[in-house]
């Protein structure tokens, strides 16, 4: 929760707090950290960004959405069934 937090974590916390105005900052950090660790943007058990997290932290929201959509398109073309739900993602 300091200035040394990765950019992607700061953006996630800001987004979570915008969507839930009554939420405490500590809760938003916990949710953001957990979600980003599951997606591989932060190392497990820490708030250190992985290479992927550093790269995605430098992107805007729109750019992250475009790269995610491109990834899903490539997977569909390869015949992989998409069972993920993107409605709850950051």
C-alpha cells in the first residue's frame, strides 16, 4: 500500500474503489492482490509484479482489453473451448 506498489495493482485498486465507493482501501488491496496473483500478474504470496504484470501495468485499460481479446481470438481459431467468464475480471 505504498508508492512502490506495481502500477497494475494501483490501477486495480483504483478501479475496485470506483466501483464500490464504500469499500475500505485495505479490502480493495486484498481483492486486487488476490485477483492479480491468480492471473499471473503478481507473484504468489507477494505484491511483486511478474514480467507479465510489469508489461500490462504500462498498458492502458483499452490496450489490455485489446490484447486479451486477441488472445481469445487466437485460442478460438486453434479450437480451444473458452470456458472463462470475463464479467468479473479487472
